[in-house]
C-alpha cells in the first residue's frame, strides 16, 4: 500500500510516520512526501489493483489524479473516490468523476463511489 501526502493535515511528517508504525502496517505502507501527481511518476511500472483517491478535492486535483493514476490500474481493478457526494462549492470530486468517467458503471455507498476498470 502506498500513501502520498504533503503532510498539510498532520502537524509533522513524524506524526504521520508514527501513526503508520502504530497501525501495525508499517511494513506494508510506503509513505511518500510528495504530491499525488509527482508520486505517479515513481515506479511507473507498478500495477495497481485497488486505488483509493482521497486527495486534493478541487476539480483540477481530482482530474489530475484520474489522468495520472487510472492508467496504472490493472484490468478488473477497482478505483474508489472519496467525498463524491460533498456539494460544497470548492469540492470538485463529482464534476471531475462525472466528466472523465462518463459512461462507466459506477457503484456507490455512503460518501464513496467506485468502479471496476
């Protein structure tokens, strides 16, 4: 599992790494102190079976995540988008997903939506 974060939510990168260690998943999580777009260039050959997108919630941010990460998901893989139903003006998840993934079968539950690639 990978996680990318510029760590603006956490007080420090040390706090994030401590939380990962304390979760017991430290051996399975690769934390990157980079933006999602920059992280997409690392290990470009890595195939992804499950992608959970909960990044920058602007239209531009979600669009960039789709453009940079969706091609890396293997056939039959799953892509999950967080906060699709958030209707605050600055949140662009729904607009980006609806525009870029039009015509695909999308499933939903609570505040998440997902699709198979």
